[in-house]
């Protein structure tokens, strides 16, 4: 018999959203999940499953029953022939990587952090970059789902294929995902090369950057022309880090600072201690003196990004990094061919409204189109443009004008917001954005006619 707890307080990773569920459960088996759902049906309660709690929105919040999947975190099967792994849905990717390492396998692409669960990352449409790679949900070859009435459905291309097309990006609203089977590849090392450039150079040569590197992305530093280009590619080299003082060929730097920052001598203390503590302090200062933000963006580009750096390691260590700062984020996917127009419009909007402050970086990533009903990349190759506003020492920085300007531009260029990240869209918007929205709604209403798996975030999506 599964026991629930009262009085649990949930906070997401960024501490931007939280809730007090009426009961909190940590089931250890499918049978225990079924018991919670039976109790919820009897008492007419809503249920929300939470994974790693990393979503920067209220998508995982509830005042009903909360199910935490942390005890359902085993690797169930590894098929080295097919290079597939079946896991319980609550496994953190941080727990999965070492187990895949032991079998010489790896996931072909990952988001930036690993303290997130298999079901959580697929359900919210988590993505990385690489125009030949889809969002993480495209790595799923099968999953099992427990629906509101306790039935377990196996979904794959051959079993309930229509549900499979919906359930990979499930938003947590179709049922409890119990297991996920992921397509892996042979374990690989990645070499990361980052070098400075300018917005003009990158946007003028976007296609050639996309061809040159398998996992290409770039960081733009608002209130400047500065860009850091990041290439990640397969390599046979062992783990190493090289911090070069030589600037990349042809990059004309647009900083107001001397050409070499202190860490060009390879002094990593600057980057990873002084740099980060100084950033938080200066960002906090800028809450009193907003005009500092542009200077901070240019200063940190000069301090940390204006030289070539190389490193190599096993793929999951290169894909992910330790994110130190709590932050608000938005991340919309627009058609890939609109990248240049949209980014230039964002830049000119910021120039026209100097009172609107934008923290660095705007992270620009690229993803292959797919056929998952609510994937932001549904039927189109996409460019994701992630904007952030940090919360220095937990303090909120005014962001609404920046958010509004960005959302207006994203909508104009046919954007679709990241499901995990805060946005102001409602059902009317999603009906326009997603050709298959009615199909997803019909599947959801059939599987969950009483709305057991809804919460206030999902009500805005579906009502
Ligand atoms: C520091 C940081 C870096 C990030 N980097 C990236 C990035 O690079 N790319 C990107 O796209 N996103 C990124 N994100 C967002 C993150 O990948 C997503 O929020 C992801 O969903 C988090 O997984 P989680 O396990 O924490 O899910 P949660 O936030 O716990 O849940 C997400 C959704 O999945 C549902 N869910 C979880 N488990 C189940 C289950 N077993 N059954 C049914 N529903 C379930 C929840 O109900 C909820 O609707 C980042 C977030 C942070 C905080």
C-alpha cells in the first residue's frame, strides 16, 4: 500500500514557481501508481507527476495529488544489438549516463542539464542543437503509459501508433509515463571549439556554420554585436581543455575592452570563480542601475568569450554544464529560415528602446523537424532562440518589456513556445500554431475525460 504525505512544498529548480500539493506520493512500482490513481478517482482529485522539477514554469505544479517518480529510476533492459535502452520513467539522465557508459552506449543528443528525468525531458519537448538531430523525444522508440482508469498502454510505431505520435511530447496530460525505450548510439567523444565572432558574420554565414559543425549553436550578447560560436563534433581525442589566446580567423571583434582578457594566460580561476561571483554581484548592482546591463554584457564577453577555447570529453560531459544562476527564460522555436530576420528584429527593437534591458546570452540553437503532434518542431526544421533574465541573489529583475518585445517577434515569425518554459499563450494561439492540435486534444479527452491530469498551466493550453 503506497503512503502519501501532507504538507509537502514543491519548488521548481529556479524557485520561480511552487505549490503545496494536498498529498505527495513516491510510488516504487506501477501497482503503487495505480493505487494513487484509484484513490484520486474515488476522491475526485487531480494528479500531477513531477520528474526532476526543472521546468521553468508551473507546468509541474498542482494543489491535488503530486506523484514524484524518483523511486522508479531503474534501467530495465539494455539491447546492445539494437543500441536501445528501456528505463523506468523517473530515472534522471545523470543516473542513466554512467550505466550507458558501461555498455558503450550514449544518447545522440542531450539538453544542457542531466538532473532531469526521461519522462520529463521528452514530455516538455526538451531540445539541444544540431540540424540533423531532432528534439530528445525523437529518440523514443517506445513508451508505456498508465491512463486515468489504470490501464497500461504500450505505445510505439507499431502499437497504438497514433497515441505514440502524441505521447512523446505528452505535457504530463495523457497519463503517467511508466517506462521509456530510447534509441542510443555507440558511445562517442565530442570536441567543443568555441570562438568569438560578430552577429553579422554568423547570420550571413548561417548555412556554412550549420554544415561545418554537427552540433552548432551560438550565443549573442544583447546590446552589442558580440557572438560566441560553439561547434561540437565527434572526435577520437581523449579528454582535454585548451584555452588559446589566438583569436579565430577573420572575426572582427566589437568590444570596448583591451584585446586580451586576464584569463588568456590560461588562468581558469578568472572564468570559474571570480567571473561568476563578479557577474552575480554586477547583475545585482544593475537592478539599481539598469544602464549597467549593456556594459556587463560587453565586459563578460571580453572576460570569458573573446578567445578560442577547445575541449574534448565523453559526449554527455560536453553536452551538459553546471548551470549556476537561477533565471527566468523563454525559448521559442521559429522556422529555421526566419533566424536572421527574427534576430535582427530583436536587436533593432532593443536598440529602439534603450530602457529595455536584456541579459546575456541569447542562445540560438537548431533542430530537425519531426512528426510529433505537439513538438515545437512539428513538420519543420527550427531555430530555437532562448532569452534569459538572471535572478541575482534570488532577486527578480524587471523583464516584462523584454518578454513582450520578444514574444511579439516570435509570434510574427510563426514561433511556438517551449512547453516547459513560461509563456502567455492560450488555446487560441496553439490552435493557430499547431496543425495537429485538434488531434492531440481528441486523444487527451478520450484518455482523460474528467481532466484528472490537468493543472492551471494545462487549463490555459486546453480551455
Ligand atoms: C538549468 C536548466 C537547463 C535547461 N536546459 C534545457 C535545454 O538545454 N533544452 C531544453 O529544451 N530545455 C532545457 N531545460 C528545461 C528542461 O529540460 C525541461 O523543463 C524538462 O522537462 C525538465 O525535466 P524534469 O524531469 O525536471 O521535468 P519536470 O519539470 O518535473 O516535468 C515536466 C513535465 O513532465 C511531466 N512529467 C514528468 N514525469 C512524468 C511522468 N513519469 N509521467 C507523466 N508526466 C510526467 C510533468 O508533469 C510536467 O508536465 C532546462 C532547465 C533548467 C532548469
